[in-house]
């Protein structure tokens, strides 16, 4: 069995307050410190030959780089399929701003709906399809891996790994580390 560790990137100035899919804010000072601590704590637990795969977005890549540096891993694989959803009209907005702009969308988001087709953004099926393909590739590689990504893609990956629907999976918080075993 190969262990796969899913990591949500550390915090940015937008984390928890603004929708950040295709936007690319960097880690804020607290996020940089959290990524370093996470990396130092995680590195000694990684199996020899662990692969690191990351979303190309700065917040995920910076978190993955901290882990790689702490673990002495030289290669990080960047995989576009692990990027966050394109939130369309919600991109960069706060929840209150979405509630004013698109009340039905805000209700669905507030209810925890995981199957949202974001207006002018990515469809739920497209997100699930790309994350499923990325997840299968990591699993089929059969080696220990750390995947650094975002709340939406990680929710889908956790669902795939555990057999739960994504809507039944809690969104991982910034800097969350989820350890999984695969066959």
C-alpha cells in the first residue's frame, strides 16, 4: 500500500474571506510561517522516495516547496488538474457580496452544496472529472505521495479515497494534512 498525503495550502490574505479559484494571491506572513511549520512537522514522516505533486497556483506551490525543502526532495511535479475551481462571477468576492449578487448561489454555497456549476466559471462535472483523473494518476503510480492543492479538489479526492460523496466530506482548512492509504 502506498500512503498518499493530501495537504491544503497554507493561508493567504483571502483565505476564509474571498473566493479564490483562478486568482493567485501569495501566502500571507502567517501562511508562510504555517507552511514552514507544517513542512518541518511533515518531513520526518515521509517515506523515502515520496513524490510531491502540486497545483500550479502560488499558494499551493509555496506550501509544496516548503515541504520539499524540509524533506530534501528535489523534484516537485506541477499538475494543472489540482488547481482550485474557477468560481466565475464569485471570484474575488466575499460571501456577503455573493449573497447580494447571486442569492440562489449563496444559498447553495451556504448549504454546503458540492455540485455547483459556477456562473461564468467551472461546472461541477468538469472539476470532478479533472480531479478524478489526477487522483487516479497519483494512486496508480503506487508510490508515496504528497498532493498540495485546494479545498474543492481535496474534497473530491477525499471522497474518492473514502467512497463518500464530496458533499459529505468537510472542506479541509488551510494547512490541513489528510493521510490516506491506497491499494
